[in-house]
């Protein structure tokens, strides 16, 4: 039986709408799988689901942090696993929905995090790699591990520090654990032709501006919130640059759309390389995709039952 259903995909692919219909169809509750939707006061720019869109479906881990607060994948992992247990005990299906691949992966697989001190050997290795291959190489290495990382390639100190955290936080006893699932999960990914996705991204940005993105970002800017993790999110850093007088609004919007398209490409690369995703066509009717997912869930259930029966037979032989 499926323990956890995850709905992933690039930005603007339709994850929110699909997940709500899935929750209605399978008696589920939704857990946020986006690293930026945890922040209060950041709703329009993160495309956070609106109350009127939820359709009576319970949503978890939205608006749990102030923009000034840090938020790590290790903290997210613990929060979500607790929520999965809570939802399962209530007899509901936990559905993780979002585009932050590393966060979803860390929940579903046996990722181990520690609070150990800086690994000086790892740091030395990374700086040696930097000297040998250069800043662009190290930045690509970082993006491969965390597509959400928003650090300029020339800021090598921060790039190296981010790599230290991502590589060093995972316990080195057995790296293969990170590939071992801890739930009987199904990961569904929404895909569509790149040109259509880019058009949807551009329309979403235009819609955000109509909804009040400028005013939302200005409110954060006026509070003096800067140089924190949350404000590095796409949609906020570009408007901040405009408010700081570094570019006009037209330039900021062009950059926002470009950054969003590039982020979508990184998301797709991550999902395809790091997660066992069953891809569906985001252009197909909602009802058709829900029926397809239901079929996959039933097949997964039968396969799991066969595995359990096999285990029982082995026990009897012993």
C-alpha cells in the first residue's frame, strides 16, 4: 500500500491544482514541498496556494517561519516525517507537493544529517577542486546538489560553504543509504513541452504582478529584511534590485522570467537524475491523469503485497 504520494514538477506546471484533486480523490492531506512557501508574508512570489483554492483539503507546513529565520533541509525532513506519521494515524494519505527536489528526496529516502563540526579535510578537498577547475565548475557542482541554491559563481566562499553543508551533513558511514526509500512511496512528476512550460511561467509572472507582487516585496523591503535566505528566492531578489535602484521594473521582470525558466530546467534535471519519478503529461485532462495515478497506485499496492507474501514464505521456510 502507498504510504506517501509526492507530486513534483517544475514551477508553473500545475502541481497545486493536481494535488488538491488527488487529495479529494484519495482522502489525503497535503504537505508543502517548497522551501520558500514556509515563509510568512511571501505568498504571491512563491505561488502559495490560496485559502479559496484549497477546496477543503488540509494543508501543512505553510507560513511556519518568519522571513528572517533560516530553514534547512534537515529541519524540513524532521517536520515532514512527523507530519506523515500524524496524517497516517488519522487514516489519511500524506501527499507531499512541491518543486524543491532535495527536500522531497531527503524525506522519502534514508538521508542522515548530523550537527558535526566543519570537516577540515572536506573543506581542503573542495578548495583544491576550486583551484584546479575554477568557480564555474564548483557552482555547477552546487546546483547539481541543490537547484534552489542561489549564490553567484564568483562568491566562492559561500559556494564552498554550501557544498560543505550539503556534502558534509550527510553522514559518511554509508552513502548508499541516501538511495534507500523509507516509505512505500509513489512520486508523480508533471511534465510538458518546454515551450509550453515557458509560456506558462511568463503568464504566471504577469499574473503575480497583477495580484500585487510589487507591493508584497516592497513590504518586506520596507521592514529592512535583506541578506537572508528567504529574500534570495526568485521573484524577490529581482524586485529588490528594482527597489534598490539597480534596475528598472521592466528589466527586473525580464530577469525574473529568465531566472524562473532557468530554475525550471534545473528542477527537471534534478527530478530526472535523483528521484524515481512516474511522469505524467500536464496537458492532459485532470480526470485522465487522476485515473492514471490511481492505476499506478493499485499496481504498486499489488507489487508490495507480493513482496510481503514472499517475505512471509521465507520466514516459514526458516
